[in-house]
C-alpha cells in the first residue's frame, strides 16, 4: 500500500501541486491542506491525523513553522523550495519578454532575505541561498509570524515608489494580494525533477523511520530488595507472578504484538521500538516505571521496588546494543 502524505500549501500553489504529482505518478496518496498565511498552519496541522506517514510543505518557511509550533512532531517533513534551475528558468523567461530588463530594478525577496544579490546571481557570482536549515534563534516564531507581511509591504512600497519594474517572491501567500495592487510580480515555480527528488527523499525518510520503529526491543524488569533475606526469597515467586499479571494487563492494553517471558532474574518483554517508546514515554523515568509502581501499590500493601532496562539495536552503530537504565 502506498504511503499517505499530507501536503501543506497555499491556494495559489494547489493546482500546480496537483498537476505536478499527477505527472510524476510516484504511487503515494496525498491530501492538500491549504493556508492563506503562516499563522494558519498552527490550526491546519491539527487536521493532519496519524494516518499520514509524512508531511510535504510548499517551502522551508511553512515547514519551519510546523517545527516551531509542534517540535514534538516526529514524522518526516519535506519541502520544496526555489532551486537555481527554477530561478534561472524564470529569469530567462523575463529576459525574453524584455531584453533591456535591468536586474538592479528587480526585487527578489528570496535573495535579499539571506544577504544575496540578484545581479550577482545572474552573472554567476552567487548561488541560491541554502534554505534547508533554519535557525530557531534567527527565525523565531515571532519573526516568522511577521515575515510574510513585512515582505508584502516591501514589495508594495518599492513598486509604489517607482524603485522596481517587477518583483520575484517565494512567498506564494502574497502573490495574489500583490497582483491586486497592480504589482508586476512573479513566482519561481520549482521544476519537475526537483520536486521528484524532494518527494523521493521524503518517501525514503518515511521508510527509514518505519524500519527503525520496527526494530526489535527487549525490556527487562526485575524486583529489587534484600535478596539474601529469607522472607524476601519466600515471597519472590509470588511477587513475580503478580508482576507478570500487572504487565500482561498493562501491555495488553497498549501493544498489539508483544511477547512476555518470566525467568529467574525477572521479566522480559519483546516488542517493537515504536511500541516500547510509546509505553515508556520516550524512555522517560516517569513512563513504564511510574505505571508499574502505581499498579504495584494498588495490588499490595508493600511497595515493590522495580528496576528496568531497555535494549535495542542502534541504526547508527550496527551490532552495538544501547542500554537505558531507569532507577527510582
């Protein structure tokens, strides 16, 4: 079954994206969630349910907004920007329309925002700025919320003051408003090969994440106490039976596939990394440990002391075992 992708884009780009994905025919399902301004992304994201395997944004700016609003999001997020080819293709089109075009009278926000110069780019002395990584310190949530309107005002003012002959913007959300004000504005659409590369990379990231989530994990839980005590040894077996019952109840409610085994040294639970991270709340001390403690208190007058370890195979260091130890 094909992957399901949530696409976040403006109304301006919706039809372009539909046509592009239809032409590419890469076998994934998708739904486009449209926004008018960056601030809409906060609510739009809430509509993206768990059935979606990944998210594709129509630019680094909306993708960055998701990271700022929802830093806990773990699904892969891809985005397509304006690459060198897209910009050169647009500039060639503009030169064909006007051979005397003076690039000093063209405002390209995507260049200016990152300290670039359009004329230097045209002459081959500069490349497009790297839009793949945004610093949270530089592009804060507060700045991002103002960025669209700031660029809209700048394009509009330069045009009204007669300082530009045309504008190039990467903010698809302001194109319609600028045209309504009479601004001669253009949007550098990404090419098919570029969009295909972005989609392939996103699908690859989704596959890697799913493989990691299916990694086998082992949780070992055992009881702590005075193991040389006669009374402790006498009750040890019955305590393990009670612990096994608690764990069967707890794991059975939250994991569809798991295996539980009781040994002389404690309990072993075999499950996938995805399920283990879920029940341990990302390996936090307040995850599995707190739940077991709560259940043990509810089932006995004496508080059971518990210790658990988690092992899983590390993708970055094949063959090495990671160990996480949680103590009270």
